[in-house]
C-alpha cells in the first residue's frame, strides 16, 4: 500500500526550503514517490539529472536521503529516494 509522508527539500533555483506531503512506497532504505499530475507540479524537477538531497518523515522520524526523478516515455514521473 501507499503511505503519506512530508518531504522537505531546498529549491534548486530559489534556494528556499519547501515542505510538502507526498504518497510513497518503501522497501528498506529505498523509497519510491509516484508524482500524480506531474505537468501541474514543479517540485520533482529539483531532482532531475544527478538528483539532490531531501528529508522524509518516516515513522515519526526525519530521515535524510538522496532523490533522483525520472520521467518515462508515457509521461509518468517517479522520484526514487535512497535513505542515508
């Protein structure tokens, strides 16, 4: 099943800190976030290419990780996080 968490990240261009709720799936130290309606959102673009650090709230504890977002040939966006 999917769970909800809060993601905290720093904007690549603005340098501002953002905190947003997202749905995710977790397997060990790997977290997968499927971005719903990606063309209407911009946050996932901060993690294109080599990705960037972020923090996730999991089981009441804030965890650091490195996220990389990808878009498939059908336009679906996935953000994969490797927890530190």
